[in-house]
């Protein structure tokens, strides 16, 4: 039982592997097969081997639940998925919401201390509830590994940019050594010093009065480039590149490392097309529609986790030293390219991953 750990927050051995405190209490039968009931010798708490996963207390067979997630993340609506898997539509919606919450916790657990030197940010238009209630989805992606670092949903206001940029900053190993490429949305320009700059307190003149407001210095190791597009109807008529912050030398170094001749947001814009094909609520000219913000959020979290950990990216493949039969390349996912995964995850592995801080349901 070395692969299991105690999930009791009050236990001294909580979350620790290899202590020998987890033993088999008994086997029990479920509709999806036989499962083990484990017992912690330190605190005496008993729990299922599926505790803390998206499949805990799920009455459907696990292969069928994974099949449901595969259909939904291929752009099929809940109704189409229910017909293809012979499952009730409300069951599909419930399982997808549970899996989406679990996928977000898995991403929060693994996507930490990321070593990236550049980021690209963009937004996608969508709806929730009604057609007159827009729900934008903003994403931040690493152009080198194609890893989706952070996403945020909501109205296209400053709050959306705040949640997006600060959420991405807390996942980085060195937030002061990043070059950010964005479009011409003004909140990116105003928030960049606060997010990626170094704060300092200016001196007060005299002995009375309030201290000046906190100021931010832009390090020489970071920069911000805006790609401003001018539209005439739905056509782009002009593109203007503007260095909003940072040194031009640092930006040129990052462009050379990425292999770009001019600053652009091509990686995140290509991901926008991929996301619209994977997310049923963003497929163009589709009958799928998110009526509740919670469902819209959880489906987005599930799609993003599947994209990062379960789907290979053709541009990330590496040539093998020695061909294996006719196979000459090793396929990689964005999580493998950024260094937080060692293999392509299956859907079952994503659903069975135990998240310690906050189990899926308690």
C-alpha cells in the first residue's frame, strides 16, 4: 500500500508516502467493480481508494465515465454525449461538473513553479445564460511549450484581466523575467507593472502627510509588447506593434529564442481555435449552450486540463535517437514539454489522480 496516503487533515501522517501506515481493511463490491477500503494505522480513519478523485462515489463504470469525458471534450453537447453513451443527460452534466472541479484542482496542484520566459494572452467571446449575457474566456499560454498556464471567465472588464494575470503570476518561478505579448486591450497595459514589476515605496517629502502611493519598477529582464489590430468590420486592416514596457534588448532576445521575426500572439490564437473545437459551449454554429455559469466554468476547466495533460501536440514532438519500428518521433503533451509530466495521461489517469489539499467531495 505504498502508493496510498492518508487523506485525514488532522492526521500527523497526512499526505505522506512510504510510511507504511496505510493497510487494507477489506474489499467491497460496487457497480463499477471491486474496490479497496483502506485504513490509516496512525489516526484509524478508513477511506476508499478512490477518495479524493473525480470517480469517488460514482456509480457508473469508470470506463464509461471516461468515455463521457472524451465525448464532451471533443466538442459534443451534453445531449449528444448522452445519446452516444446511453446515459441520461443530467447524469452527463453532473459527472462533467465533478470532473471539471477535479481537473482544476489537479491543475492547481501541478502547475506551480513554472519556468517560463514568455507568455501570450488573448480572449475568446462566448455566452452564458442568454445571448445578451456575454462570457469571455481569457487565457495565458506559454508559446514555447504550448502549456495553458491560466484561464479566467467573465465579462470583459478589468476584473477579468486582474484574475488572469495575477493567477498566472502566482504559478511562475520567476515572474520578473517574463516577456508578455498581448493584444491592444488596455487593462493589460495598466496592470503589467503591478503584476510583473517590483514594488517600491517612494520617500515622503517632509514629516507630515501621507506617504506616496506604492510605485512599481519594470525590471530589465521583463517586457510587454502590444499587438494592436485595426478592424474594418470583421477584417483586419492594420497591425501596429508597440513596446509598452521593458527594454527592447530583452524583447529581441526572447523573439530570437522563440524563433519569431516579429512580435505576435500566434500560439494563443491557434489555441483559441483548438479550444473552440474541444469545448461544446464555444463551438461555432452549435446547439450546445451553457445555461449556468458554474457549468460553463467547469466544462472549461475540464477542457483545459485535457488539453494540457491528455492531448498530444504535433509541434512538440521530438525525434527519437533510435527509431522504434516505423516510429521516428516521440509525441508529447504541453505538460510534458514544460516538465511537469513524464507521459501522456489517459482520461482515466486524470480522473483517478488524487488531489490532497481539497478532495473532490467530502
